[in-house]
């Protein structure tokens, strides 16, 4: 049972790390897409 438990823990941490990387990439991608639009809007208004 111990090896199986270690495999489950490893899989859980691997999935958690993968989810964190995907979340960070998504936030960074959205930030890169939204920032130019916001800056162009501010320049347009001013």
C-alpha cells in the first residue's frame, strides 16, 4: 500500500504543479493581451 500511496501523492503534486503552471501562463497571456488594449485606450482618450 505504501508504494501506491506514494504514486498517488506524486500524481497529485504533479497535477497540482501542472495546474499552477497553466494558471500562471493563462494570467500572463491575458495580461499581455489586455495591457496593449488598455494603453491604447488611455492614449486615445488623452
